[in-house]
C-alpha cells in the first residue's frame, strides 16, 4: 500500500489551522502546523499574549522547543542563559534543559514550534478547558505530556 503524499495547507494570518483558536495562560493560541500535517515531526503555534507573563520554568523530556518573536518583546530563559528577544529574534530550548519565557510588553506575539510534536496539541487542548488550574494540577498536566515543572514563571 502506498502512503498518500502530504498536501500543502494554507492557514491565513490570525486564523487557526482547525478554525478553533483557544486561550491558555495569558495567551490566545492559533495552531498553524498540526502534528498530523508532519507525521508527528513538528507542531507550530502562533500565540498572542495580551498581558505580561508566561509559563512556569519547565523541562521537555522528548522535545526541542523553538521560539520566534514576531511582535513585542519576550525574556526567554534557557538553562542559565536569559535572552531579551525582539521581533525577528529566535532561540532554541533543547530537550532536557529547563526553560521559560515572559512577554514583557502589553501585547506580544511568539511562534512556538515543538520538535517532535509529541502530545503538545493535546496538552494545550486539555489546559485550555475549564478554569484556572492550581499549581499542583498544572504540574500534573505537564507530567501527563512528558514535561516537568521545575520552577516558577519568570
């Protein structure tokens, strides 16, 4: 049996791949490239951050995470290094290295790519339902998707 060739998928600006953007932490997430599009090799989210803040310091055990700032400014910690990124700047957080980021402007936008995709789409879907999670609930959600919370947000 021959495997079907992948097809190009256009996702317009400010739109979600599945027409289902969602809120998570202090951001609005738009899926741009699904793990289904890449055979699990990657997934990409465009996130719009409406207030300063970001996730807790955490480790991905199986994925690299690549950040590309497209609007505003972000501080990104990877291991012992702290980077101040402006539009066009990017940084890679290799798997196994603690990292976190913080939008430092009123509105910021950052593309986040996970390599491989793992269950990141499911992680964000689960985290975006319901209300605010307690720190232990949030840590449990991270653990269910191959990550570990190792410190507070920046």
